[in-house]
C-alpha cells in the first residue's frame, strides 16, 4: 500500500488498510498480536482432510435461530357494585369476552406466523388477571426472547412482566377489536410512572403498538435479527482489524458480544496447499466454476484459472466456518496477503458465500462488520460492504469488489467477472444491481457510539475506474447535511427498507441511532 503526505496528513490510495499497515503507525503483526488480547480465539492444528470430511458438498449455512415469543393477555373481570365506579375502561370485561379475545389473538398470531419472513416461535397464550396467576407463566416468560403483552386490563401485572422479560412489546386495541384499558393509561401510568418523563428502564414509546399487526411484525423481525447477532460467532481470517480503528474488535465485543475466532495466514496457506493436492476438491471447484459461469447473464472477462482457484478457496472458507460452527466470515489483508497463497482474490468467494446465505465480508473491518451481521440477520438478505464517496446533488456512489449477485436473496443479477480493480488480478464480480431498487444504508462511526441510517434508491450502475461493484444511489435528505453527519468510512447496504428494524434493535446495544431517511 502506498501512503502520501500532504500538509502533515497521511492518507491512503486504497480502499482498505491492508498490506504493510492496519492503521497509521501500527504494523500488521503488532496489531494482530494485540487482537488476540482483545479476545480473538485462534484456530490451530487444522488439516484439509479433516475439514473436507466434515463438509457435505451441498451443506447449507446454519439457519437463523427462531425468535421465541410469549403472548400474555392481561385482563380484569370486574364485579358490579352499587353507586360507585366498579370497572375500568375496556371491552374485555367478562369470561366470554376473554375467551373471544384469546381466539382473536390466536388467529392474529397464526397470521403473523404465516407472514413472517424470519424464524419465529409463538408459545401458548397466557391469560392472567393478577400477579398470582402470572406465576404459572413465569418460567416461559423468563425463557422467551420477547413478551408480547396484550394489555386489555389489570394493574400491577405489567411491572412484573417488564422486570422478568428480556424484551417487551405492549399491544393495545383501539379499533381492531374491543378497546383496551391500557390504550388510555400506557403512557402516564406505565412509561412515565405518573411523572412527566420516561421513568422505566428497558421499555419506551417505541415498544407500544396500537392495533397494527404489521407494527408488531417489524418489531419482531428486528428482535430476531438482534437475537441472532448478539453473542454470535465470526471467523476472522488473518485476524480482526478496524479501518483506522485498532480498538474496533474490542468495541464489537463490548457492544455485540461477538465471538471472534481467528485463522492465521500460515494456517490458511497450509490448507490451500493441501486442498490443491485433493483431486476431488479441485474437480469440484472446476465443476462449480463451470456451473457459475453458465448462470444466465454471466460474462467472463478474466483468466478462467482465477475463477477455478476462487471456488477452491471458497471450499476452504466453507470448511473453516463449518469447523468454527458459524455462518459469518471476514478476511484481513484481502488486497495483498491472500493473493499469493490462493493465486486469486477473495472477491468472488465472498460474493458466492453471500449468495448462499452466509455473511461474508472483506477487510476484517470490525467498525462495519457488526452492522452487516445485524442487518443481515434482520433482513435475511446478503449485504454489500462498500466504500462511499462524497454526497452531492442528492446522489452518492458506493463501490467495492465483493458484491453479492442475489441481493434480494433469490434473484441472480447479471454479472461480469473481471479482475479485482486495484491489483488488476484475480476474479471479482461486477454485479449489475437493480435500478429503481430501494436500499438500506448503515453508516457506523469509528468509535461505535453512533450509527447513521440512510434510505436510498439505485439510479445507476456505472463502470468507473474504481472498485468493480458500483451503484449510484439517490437520497432525499440534504447532501451537505449528509456530508456533515456521516461518520466512519465503510457502509453496509442491503436491498429493501429496514431502517425502522435496525434502529429498534440498535437502542438495545447502547449505540445512538440517527435516521436520515
């Protein structure tokens, strides 16, 4: 990598801090030595024969774990008393009302289950009038990821649920059925505790839903993504790093409790060498390369050997993830160190892994990697880690060399297979991403204290002399404001609009969220 000095500042001519330096003044060896102290657990003593034996040819990646939801209906059955107020607000007042409401909730949950594009499991509905009746559901509430609280009535129960549950969504009816008591008092009595400010921990105004099943669904989608991100495992080939931020792996562990497993380049080189002597592995790589190049809309514009080598490298990556029991991988020094070992680039393997449902990122940049894991687990779609440019006239260009072809998780986009741009070597996809597609962009700060969200629309797929995968996106906020507010460097981009879900999850990990729409 080349650095230039100007006015006392150092800047890079490449898109990632790979090669001789991870960040200014810190050698790669020095930084990776520090990475072990930050909690990366090294995988050693590996052999290709063991990895290959444990890896079925068409084995899919591990699936997202289902979000476990405990529905709780809270209600009252008041007794008439003469000449006094004997009932509170609400249309659930009798045993018959309760039975009808349980049936209504069950029907709605069945519809949510059918509509969910993420794994979710609903436990049996608990119906309770007081804290004593709640005791029977206490264990299921404690074990569930979310309590979906149907607040038709009942005083005192909400506090107990809130203290027991990991996450709480409070649902109140206005017009979707019999009106609920808590439609009136959820803000003053629960959220503000009879004061003028939010007075409870772990729950706020975003956790209240009135009538809408769609509003419940996107919150559950968000929490499913969070459940599958916090504490998840990722394999860092060459060790964890951070774009100009050596503390990034430590911050990722603190915020998201990521379990970072590492594989050294010495180990990787040995595995690649062993795989090349495995005739079955080499033949499989060639066959898969043939199948890939025959996909509709695929054009080969680099040496075929780079594609064959890319699929052999991808097999090694799959074996390593299988051994580590994870579905996420990232690669340090992907613009230099890996090339002489693999005799190709990592661009195409990362692209195909994303297409097959893994979460695969270049650069080992743990400033942005947690955002990609979370957004991937929320959306269930591949992520495009990219370099942003400077926003102007409502447009910004995003580019990198590892774009997935199945950005919607299903459809194969037309793709040219070229060299990696900066090295003019190897195999990298230039994916013709879909014009008119709405995309979510996540922009993390270097210090992991603030993320910015930006909705955009792909308006062009140019072919500039920059990283191969390129999109121009149009956004609606002021360009100068975006330039002033965007932190960090790398962005994470995904097909679809998931800004609400991402922000809802992010507040639970202590990171400030700024939605620029």
